[in-house]
C-alpha cells in the first residue's frame, strides 16, 4: 500500500544504531517519498549513546521551537539506554504549548517509554508505542504486519486491536491506555515522570528479563499502589528470558499465575507489542475500551492525535 509522503523527524534519546541498518531505513523511507529531518541523529555516537546528553535532549526540544514547522512524525532511532539521563533537560512547558492535542505522531518503544511517560506526566502530550527507525524500518525485510498497523494507527481517529489468545478473566472496561517497557515504568516509580493515572489500562512488555525479574517489577508496581488504581493489566511480549535448572518449574506461566493471585485486578494476555518484528502501534494516552472473554480480547482505541 502506498502512503502519502510525510515529514519524519528523527530523534535519538537513547543508544546509537548500527550505521548500516540505520542507513538502510533512511534510504527506504526516502525512496517511499518521505522527507527526513535531523538525519544526523542516526549517525551520532558518544560512548554508548546516540550523542551527548545535551544533543539528545536537543532533538526533542527542537519541537518546542515556535520558529520551526512541526513534522508529521517524530521517530525514535533506537532504544537501549539513555532516555532517563535527559528527562530533566526537556522543555516540558514549551513542548506542551507546541504539541498537546496537535496532529503529530511521536513514536518509539523500549527505552523510549521513559520519554513517553515524562511527556504525558509533565506536558499532557500523547504519543505512540510503536516501531523505531533501525530495528523495525531498517530490518532486512520489514514486517508487513508492523507497517500496516503503524500507518493505520497514526492516520485514523480510531482502530481496534484483537487477539485470539484464551483469557482467564472476563473484562469489560474503559480507561486511558498507557504503558510500555516494564523496566522503564518501574524505574520511574516515585519520580515526577510517573503519570498519576487513575482507572487506566496499563500495558507492559520487556525483553531479556527472567520471569522472576518480571515478577519483581510487577510487585514494585503493586506495592507502590499503582496497579490497584488501574482497571486492567495487559501483557504484551516478554521475549528473550532464559530459564535454568535452578528454576525447578518456575516458568513465566507459573509466575503469571502467582501474580494474578496477588494484584487483584484482571490480567489480560496476548497483546502483540514488544521487542518483536510483528509489532502493533498503540496510542499512549488514548481512550481504550477493552473487552476480554475466554476466546480472546478486543480493544477499541480513540481520542488521540492522528494524521489526517
């Protein structure tokens, strides 16, 4: 499917990408007619980061400059680590003035979750959990599923997400959809960057985390009182975690069974979001209507900025 040409602004708040992969993504998007801005962000390197802290914060603060025209899409180059180091340096008041309720798609996942949490907490800016330049658009063969859902999500006023994964709980709730990478969410507990969401629908994912580490972070959300204020917890993909003989039957499934008995809110599974090629795009801050039954779930999303 051919999509209208868009202006895509690159930001690198975390790590630096493989130069070959980033270059492939840039050329691919340009060949499709898109205009790319701040391309230098994809080529910067400072230690293990995509630039100095000041350079990486400036990528985002450029969006607060009233003298600059806003792009259609702000696309994170990659995840890794580094977003936490620049949260204090973002111009939240300026970003709120320029971006709140504007038709702009700010997209990324993994470490980018920290940026999304802070932008919502301090500026009320809604973003999208979704693909990034290097790993997704720069893949040797980008996922057709990822591309279809990305363009559909950012160009429509509403859409539905469905799953045929059997569910333990029956759920019918409406609330704000928020979340992303579990490690990043847990790391912001007790800070001003944690959005004070009441009655929300929290979605989480992670990569290379053993089930006990996932459980520990969920316990942290539970013991901080955050989960008790949500209507449901939706689990995305938890990939890369490895068990050992020492686990002695302690698997992700047994961990999840224990978590269900502790947190006392419905847990829905099977959300196709995380560190996987076939990645959904989800609007952080949208209104979500989640209905789960034994045969699967459906979630309708609306009330978020989108490109006409």
